[in-house]
């Protein structure tokens, strides 16, 4: 199946610094990637939809100036948590849809990265 | 807003038993998917069932979908300790702007 690589898997940073998380589709092109946030023992909360070559679409309540998303190529999307604070500590997961999949680009199945655990001290 | 709601929230069974997990949703969908997440890891797609399908099988997995009741079930037969994980249902509408909405998840523990 399609592989999505997410890096780093764990990051610890000081309050006030910015952290960048990368999400790469390794063997397929992804015109759309999704960024989720997950708190312990809870569901995935969609933060934003990242579209290649255009601005990301943020979900209600998600600060776009706080969580900067860049989707510069068909295989890479980045999430930058700016001026991180302890409350930003969470598990961030990206997913991608195979634009050229055999079943078509919009069949629904998502491929997930392994997640990035951010701890802000 | 979250679409899918799974139940039970937690399930503990003995290895070899079957595990049944349920998901209910609120609005119209094109498809419903089940994902699995091992602790601290990303999600793995298990199975997708379309709104015009009623039942689907994949190995030890059996998924049903009842659009009239807006519910789905995931059955894992002959469970193994390695099936221990969290399971999420996700509902979606296919299309250029499609996205998935996940339920809260079910924690399955399979005792060896």
C-alpha cells in the first residue's frame, strides 16, 4: 500500500519556539493532505486540509497563524507550530489521499503517517 | 463536529473470541471506513464499505452497514492478542473536497 512518512516522530521544545513537522507521500502523489491532532485516548480532530499549490483550509477554531501549513509539492506538506506553548503538546498526524489511485482520487481511503508527538516544556 | 460514535468505548475479550464494535453516524454518507491505531502510532486503514453495500469481508474482518439506521458494525473473528488496539470508524463523502470525520474510537484488549 501507499506509504506516508512523517518526521520527526518525537520532538521536545521550549515554550516560545517554533516546530516544523513534515509529511511526505513516498510512492504516490498527494494533491490533498490532512493534518489531525489527537489528545490522549481521544479521537482525531481535523485541523486543516492542505492543498498542493494553494492555501490550506482550516477547520473552525484552528488558528491559521498558529499552525502554518505549506503544501509546496505533490509529495510534501509541512505543519509549523509557531510560538509553541505547553497546551500545544499533542500527537499530530498527517494523512494523504492518492491522487492517482486505481480507484480514482476521491475514493476515500486515507494513508496515515506514524504521527509526531510534540512536547512543549 | 464529530460524525461517528462508536460503542462500546472499551472492550476486553479472550483470545479466540469474536469482537464486535459498533458505529453510529448522523448525516448522509458515501462511505464508511474502519481504521486501527496501535498505541502511539498512526492509523491503518482496515476496510471501506460504500453506502450501496450492506456487508463486506476482508480476512477475519466483517463489516456491515445499515444506512436506514445510520450504523455500522465491525466484527473481528477469532481474535488474537495482536488485535489489541484502538479502532475508529470514519465517515466520508467522496468528492473533490471530501474529508473524513472520525469517531471517538474503541479500545480493544485481547487477553492471551
